[in-house]
C-alpha cells in the first residue's frame, strides 16, 4: 500500500467519522470502531439512514441498500465505503 493510498484511506475515515459523530451527536473520542450504533450510542435506524445519505451526498460513495442492515458499527460502515471506493 502506497503512502498516498494510506493518506486517502485516513482522510476518508476522518470524513466518515465526522459525519457519524455529527449525526449521532457524539464528542470526539467517543466513537470506537466496534461500538454498536444503536445499542452503544442510542441511535436509531433513521439516523443511520441519514448517515448513509450524507456519505453518499457529501463523499460521493453509493452504498447498496441491501448492506444497510449490516452497518451496525463504524468498522462495518468503513468497510462498506471502502468497498464502494474500489469500484
């Protein structure tokens, strides 16, 4: 993996993390890779749809709707976004 690829990946993660923090109303440092959006951060499915919509609109990645149910953590969300980036 090149340094440029690492920089792009880090930047993408920062952008996704910022969107999730804003929509879930979390402070910096609260969001972990494996924290469950609904169980650990008291979110709901509508908020998660808003997160995905913002990622699609602001970052230009289209996440397939059939993947929405599996997007329960930041790690799962990043995998989905990175999968879209590879296409």
